[in-house]
C-alpha cells in the first residue's frame, strides 16, 4: 500500500470499509466569486447515487457543481473523484459531464455534431462516433433531429440533446444544473421521468441542482440543502422533508404530507400504494409517484365519518404542535399525516396525544406528481 | 407620426444632411469622365497605389485580428488587477489624432534604440511600406479590440465550460466554441478595420512619408496628385476609395448589429 493512502486512512475516520464506492468527496470547499460564493462546503456522494442539491436562487448551487467539474479552482479545500485528489486537474481530465439549464448547445454545429463533440475530442473513430451518437439519440428519442441545427428546436428537444451530449462520453459523474427549470410543466414532467430512466439504465452518479422540491423529492436518493453558499442539511428526502434541521429548510421546503408510492390507474382515478395504506387521487398518473396532501385539506374526527370523500383512515395522534391560532396534529395511520385545525376546534374535540381519531380527505385534494 | 412642426424640423435636418453628403460624392464622381477615369486607373502609378493599399491594409487587418482576439478575450472573460486602466490605455488610439500617433511611431522607430535594434533585424519602418502597415495597425487596433470584446462578452462562457467537460483544454474550448460563434463580429470588425486601413493617411504620412511609387497608397496618391495639380489621377484615387468604402459599409451592415458601437 502506498504511503500516502495509509496517511489518508489515519486522518479520515469517515472512510470505513464499505461496499459502496465513494465517487465524489469535497472537503471544506470555499470559493468567492463576488456575487455568488461557496463557504466551507463538505459533501460525499456514493457511486451510482442520484444526488440532489436543493436551494433558492443565489444559494451557490451552480458554483458548487462548477467547482466539482473543475471550471473553478477553489480558494480553499479539496475535491476528490473516486478517491483521487482532482483539485488541480483540468475539467477535461475529470470525466465529469455537465448540463446547464439553458442547454448551451453549440449553435454552429448540427445536433449530431453537438452530441458527438466529446467523442471527437477523445479521438474516437468516425464510425464509432456515428454508432454511439445514433444509439444515444435513439435512447433519448431525438434521432429524427440529428441533421438539424439547435436554433430551430424546442426547449424540451434542446435539453434532451444536451443530456445526450453529456452522457454519450460515459462520464463517471453527470452534473445537471437546473435541467428542467426553463421548460413548461408538461415537458418538465416528461423529462423528469426520462432522467430517472437514464439514471436507472446507466447507473451514472448524478448530481442534480434544483430549486424545486418536487424534483428533489421525486428523483433524489439523497438531498443536500444549500443557502447562502453553505450546505445546511444532507439526508434522504424523507429526512430532509419530514425532519428539517432548521427553520429555513422548513420554510423553504414548506410541504408536509409528502410521500412516495406506486400508483395504479383505473376508472380515471389513481390508487397509490404507500407502505401499508392506499390513497386515492383524481390526478391520473401511474408508476412511481410522489403524493402530497395539504394539512388543511384533511378533516379529523373522533368518530367514523360518513362522507363521500374517498380517503378515510384511522390512527392515533402521536404529536401536537401548537402554532398559535392553528394546531398541527400528527396522526399515525401507518404513515404519519399532519392535519391542521383551528385551536378552537382542537379544544372542542378534546384531542391529545394518544387519542384515536379518524382522518378523511378527498381524492381531489390528493396531489400526485 | 409626422404631424408636428418639431417632427418636420428634425426630418428636414436629416434630409439636408443627406443632400450634403450626396453632393460631396457627386462632385467627385462628376469631376471626371468614365474614359479618363479608366485610363487613370490603368496608369502605372494608380495601379501601384491600389496594390500597395490592398497589400498593406490586408496585412495590417490580419495583424489587428491576430492581436485583438487574445487581447479582447482577456478583457471580456477575466477579472484582474489593473483591468480598468489597461482597458483605458487600449482605447486611447480611438481618441488620438492619427497624425499624433504617426509622430509617436516615427519617434519610436526612428530615434530609439528599440527602433535601431529592429532595424538591425531588417525591420525598417521609417519611410517604408512596413511603416504604412504599422501605422494602420496602431490607428485601427482599438476599433477591432472593441468589436471583438463586445462580441466575446455577448457569448456565454458556459459554452466553453461545457466544451471543457467534454474533453477540451481551455484553448481548444475557445477555438471550437466561442471563436466560430464570433464569426459575425470577426467579419464586421475585419471589414471595418480593412476599410479604415485603406483610407489611413495621417499616421502613414508621418511614418512612411509620401514617396511616389514607394510609399504611395491611394490616399497618399490622392494627396500627391492634388498637390501637383494632376486632377485626373487624384480623382481616380478618390473614386476607388469611395467604391471600397461603399462595398465595406454594405458588407458591414449586412453582418449586422455591431455598428451600434460607434
């Protein structure tokens, strides 16, 4: 064993014998670009992970991934790729690809020229480039566009091509900077599914920057929340959304009753299986989905309620949060639901932790995405 | 639209200005006849002037392009200490009268040890065609720098970032993305620099002098022949200069947009 790596083990108690390979590690990265900055950021991302960086505009998310890509040399700190220190290595030698929100397709090249750009730099043979470009274009459904120039394409088409250009070189890490933010909502949804599919197919470690909690929740294996150039929480979507470690995250994320499940559609309604319960929604979407229900849309009662609402569950109150005029009650019906009610009705109903209650909400109040 | 006295006044002034400009050109064109013009153009002296003008302006334009691309790129992309001062100095030739720039060049190449050193290598600028080239370069480089800087500033650095992640060195990324995307700016800048180079008189006169059949470019030829009263040759030189200006202005306008700089 080389001397250097031995030292590494002594000084890095974080590295344990694990089967998962650590693809990216950044240690105490700082970078000041005046308008935007990065302040002592530390992160570890495993091989094959779909990692989300979530934060409001100006949080320093883009600088963070541009520093990982090597566009900027950090003022302080180190970047490791697959265990090797790449802090002072040029972007071209990192095998990290990048996709920007505004596509950045080269306007003077055809779509095929754009997609094959990286392969040409690596001096891949002409016929092999063509074969690979065709294959990836097929995967992303842009084969019919290969001879066109980017200027004439729609936003969704451009972004598919930008993704194709980034993944055709088979990078170790794929960086996506707000890849869905410039698109309309239907295209966003379709492309989001596409990103999940590509990730499943290629298994490429992916870092996806976004300000949309929906994207973060739907796609992320883990999420880092950033604000003011700092990383303030890292965890699974469940951890970050259910147990935000600061008021900022709670306010920013701003959603409760957020679940992931699998949906089956019949008779124009979706039935979503979440752990042991099933929730019915009038939003039609099948497959792996996310579900959210606003706390104020849920009715609570001590007795069984006769209602036309499709979703009715019974469980026990596990937690009560008094927010002034409003009380938030957590009811465990197999999964935890947060229910909002006025303080007055909370007192009238004589609720308390441990009380068995019934909760009811309409299929139309169940947002599936 | 045009219903107020003020509106009519402004349009009238614009029209008068157009008449003024057209009459200047008309006077030159009508001062000669096609026959005399063609004979003059075919003369050895005007032939020499055309060739020397085309040659010197082509070389000085290529020099301007070669120097302005990296220099303007640095100003467009990087922040460094003293950038504002540097940028101001590089803009100076815009404000400097060409005659003054010419005197400076004459002194630099004619009286300093630097000039003597260059002269030892065979690079003689004083009273030679080489002096015309350096004079055109000195006067025009700032225009080219401005056009290229604003062109580069209009292109997002992210194109180069993407190219770098796809396997380019910073220079390869520039050569394969930003540079080809600057095609219009380069064309427009090149044309205006070339056209100004052809018309350059003051600075060239100072450094290279006005020697018949040696440093005689079209404007110098116009000047020499006017001084000694050979109007036919002078008008021939003037007409050729007018044609070159029109053609370059036309191409420049078609390449679009960059005229806003002036």
